[in-house]
C-alpha cells in the first residue's frame, strides 16, 4: 500500500493554477558507493514530482490481522480525517463562518493527524511511547491522536498572507512545524531529529495552509511576556486531553508578510523538515540565499499575535 503522509489535496494548495508538479528538494540525497566504499556519485537533489508521486511511504500504517496486511487505518481513519479536514480548512480560508461554526474543531483534528502521521511524527511517538513494533505503534497512535488539540485551541491564532509577496510559502514532509526562537535546532535538550516540546512557552506552531496562507498558533502567556528563560518554561496547565471552551471569532486575519518575512518562514520550515521540502518555484527552496542572517533567535519576531507584535 502507498500511504501518503502529506495528503494530495493539501499539496495541491501549493500549486499555481494549471501546474501539476512541484520542485522537491532532497536535503539528504542518497550517496552511491562502490564495493570498496568509495563515493562514486550522488542522487539528484532537485526532483520534479506531482502530488500523487511523492510524500508517501509503502505500508507506513499497515497492520496485520491474522497474518494478513490490513489498510484500515489509512482508508477509514486518515481517509475520514482528510475529508473533513479539507472541508474545514477551506471554510476557514474562505471565511465561510456558517460552515466554520460546524467544522472548526476538525481543523485541529486534521492538523494533529498531519503532525503525527509523518515519518518524523511516528518517530516522535515511538520514542515517547516506547513502542516495540509496528502493530503497537499504530494502536498507540490512535489512542493519542488529538494530543495537540487542546493547547492549540487555547492559543492565540493568526492567519498571515503572502498574496503580495513574489516568494510563496513552501511545505515540507513534516508540515506542522514547532518553532521556538530561543531553542536552536541542535539544542542538547532536544532529542536528535525531534522537535521542541509543544508546551514550552516559547513554542509557536507554524502551518502553511496553502502557498499564500500561514496559520500561527502562540501560547497566550508568551504573547504577554517573552524572554529567553521563559521560552523553556511550561505554559500553565499544559494538558493534552480535555474539552476546552473554543471560539473562532478571535482569529486574526489579513496581515500581509513581506518577501523577507516569507523567506524567514520558509527557512524555519526547511530547517525543521525531515528530508524534503517542496515549492512550485525552485528558487523558493533556498531562502537562506536571500537572508542577511539565519541566526535562529533573530527569526520570526513578526509572527507574534498582532496585539503583541514588535
């Protein structure tokens, strides 16, 4: 079975009208060696692929029932989440408030699945839950899905736009990005290859919804007061499962990002990707070429909620 961990409909949101393929950058191209171990070549770093031809792995969610491979998780669980998530995000982008009223919580359910179902997300679960095999991992994944939703729904949410920027948002093979400006990607406190914890005050969530829209979720306590030491402190009541009071009338909209700001966002996404990033334009895959600084603590200050922005 081919299991797309980045849904095809989500990928198409980053394709201009009339285009059918992306430019995909492989951050770790395969190295070819001869029998003696000497390097004889390297795979292409830039690939041209359509939404159906990449961002999938074979049998990523396959389980076995009485020895037979079973595809129910992909077809019935993620299939349903993708359908409702697509409708919910489209309603949010189109400001269809009648539909948003009934689908808003499904936005977060989709985003949680989008984060946990990727190879990087599954590695996080395997490390956190100490599962020993594929069958156990798939069972535990279904038990803890929605684990990010409560803190997301309690956060300050803003949807930024890039409609006036020539450079557009890219997406990666791990589309839901955790960004903490005071915790560098190679920080020793973070297990190698994993992300900064969601409940740390300085951790913001960045999700490109399509090539022109970026959702950012910020802990409200961080919005009220920032600081390098506070960035690693836990937010108040950092629970994973609950039934919080949720409203959608406080979502901030309409703020346009400059081309430099879009490139900063793309650099953050690229740095936190597992292996692949994609864009309709090959130049957008190399934001670092156009930034004066890539110092982590200097990036993304404009992503604070509007009432807190510097």
